[in-house]
C-alpha cells in the first residue's frame, strides 16, 4: 500500500467517524430537548424520539422571527435628512 492509498483510506475512515459523531450529537440533542423527564421511557418514532420535533420546530420558528428583526429595512441618510425638514 502506498502513501496515497493510506491517505484516501484514512480520509474515508475520518468521514465515517464524523458522520457517526454527528448522528450521536443529533441523538443526544433530541434526547436532552424532550418535554418529559429525562428518566422517563422514550417512545421511538420514524422521526426520532417522540417530542423531540416539537423543540426543533420551536427553535426554527424562533430563529425565523429573529432573522426578520435583523433584516428590517433602515432609512438611508438622505431619507433621514428629508424627514427632518419642515416645510
């Protein structure tokens, strides 16, 4: 095996490790964001643990409202000066 082959193999192994780490992070996040007590039994569904998607939707909705506030149009300098004049 050459050095190039080992580099390709190590990068493939690394990407698999990163994928499994992301899966584990998603699992732990969904388990920690449940609405019920952490020691309660979990009902697993096709989308993950029951109740986890509720928190995710709340987070998405909250981030959308924050984004709207940040992108509010501000008047330009010319518009500010024009509004301050009295006729």
